[in-house]
């Protein structure tokens, strides 16, 4: 992968002033479903601004009130940010993919009229039924069917581009008792989209984290082929480590006045465990005898109570980032777990992103841990917009030369 050579004064995560994403003569119009705090939207906003476009959000939807509050704070120009189940807005039958589009329901007809034409439909449906962190008996989960709500929304809104992200296990037939990915592909293909899905290591997108995500992209004719886009993402991979992401925040908890930067409280036993690791440079995992009894013996939880390394990405950030008993979340050089600020940086959020609507540590941890890294949207849409621009230039040159 290409090493990062970003000058400190151009560091994208250290920017404290929000860009004016709403400025620009031509807009990219985006609907974000299962929006969370807006990670995917932010990435598209960044890509749009870099290409000279503004961002318009006619509709964003999430079931959680706090998520909607954070979203509104960061995208004040959004026309609608609904706190509602997505299936209450897009409640029609998406069909099997081989029949004419079913008629809109009353709710869908209203949304179709209110939203109008859009460039992109994006979303990360809840993945409880697919996650390996859940009981295997819950693989066939009612929430898995929410994946198909993205398809129904595409039938109603007819976007040029559809982007759906989820956990890698969503494609595992053994785990996916409902086959939602296969069904979604069939329906989108029947609508005229070119569809492809791959599992992306987000470290390749410039995120200092080893998280992997399943990403489905569907584009209409005239847009970039999804397969070519995925190939370009892989070819332009960028490597980033923790030093790059959070190196400047090491001492910030000592002067912190908010829960965003304050260090999480650790129990005496965990302080001793962390100090043991700090006293042994080059050792990043606790021996069994220093672990709690429930984490000793033959286990697969080596990362728990482990120390992070400056020269590597972090493991997947979850809502447990503030406790070393939840994973490898010990700071690389301090006897503490990660702060919310550090976790947000590792998730790819710049400093101007406002999480202040989260009033407790618990709300912060869930909001950050459940977020989609903005780089997923930013890298995908940067390439899509590059393709649009190159196509426009080619057409103009062709017309000018009489081709």
C-alpha cells in the first residue's frame, strides 16, 4: 500500500472548522437511510466539495433520536431528518426482481413526491442478525429484512447510484438464513442497475483501523461500472497507522474539560495490567495468569486487555473502545483506554464533526462505535465523480472534433 505523506498542516482529521458543504452551484442530492450519525453522508459531502459540488439532503432517516440529533447538528441544511423506522416510509413489497415494479403505497407516493430526483441512495441497514458477535440462533433475524428496504427505496426514488454497507457475514449463506444480499442483487439488476458487492478492508481507504465491511454498489448506465470502481479502490490503497490518526492527542485527557477528551476510568486491576505492558516494551498481550479468570486458558480473546501499536492500525472500533476488557483498546503509550475523541479519529471522523448531542459516555460510545467511517463514502464517490468528469470531458472533446 502507498505510505501516507500528508503534511501536518493538511492533516484531514485535524481540521477543526467545518467546510461549507452547502456551497456550490450544482448539487449532489443524497438520501441516507439507517443514517446513524451521518458517516456515509459526511464522506459524500467531502467528495462533492473536492469536486466543486454542493450537498443536498432531501431526506435522512434513523430510528434513534440521538443519532438524528447528531446528524442534524452536522448537516443543518438537510430538508428532513426523520426519527422513524425506515420500513414505515418504504413499506411496499419489493417483489422478487422479475416482475413489473409494484405500485407505490400511500406513504411511498408521498416520499416520491417530496424527495424528487436524487443522485444517490445510501445506507447501512442494522446487522444484528449477521454479526458474529451475536448468538448463532439469531442468524435469521427480522432486522435482516431491512436490507431489502434499501431496494424498495431504490424502486421508489430511482437514484442513479445505490450504496449499501454491512458486516462481511451478510454474504455468508450459513449465517444468512434469508439470502437478503442475493435477493437484493436480483431486484436491482431487474431495475436496470449494474450491481457488484465486495468485502473491503477499510484500512485500504485510509482509515487507521482493520475493520472490514461488505459494500454493495449499484449504478445506472452512464455511471461507472461497480466492478471497475472496486478495482480502482484496491489499486489506490493508502496505509495509515495510529501515530497518524491520534498521535497528537496523547496528552489531551490531562487538560480535558469534556467527556469527549477525558480518559475513561479504569479499575485498579486494569491499571496494574496496563502498567505491566508499559514496563515491557515490545510486549502487547497479557499472559494468561494476569488476565481475569474468565479470560484464561484456551481462548480466542487474545486481543482483550491488549495494547495498541503506534505503527499499526487499530482493531475494529466498537462501542467498547473505552474498556481494555472489551478488546485491544489500551493506548499505545499511556495506561488508559481510548478516549471518545481518539475513537472518533480512528473511525475517520475529523475534528469538526460535532458529537456534542451525545450527553453521556454511553451515548458517545454507541454513536461512535456504530458509525460508518466517512472514507467509505468519500473514496467511492470521489471515483464516481471522477468518472463523471472524465466522461463529460470526453464527450465535449468528441463533439468538438466532430467524432
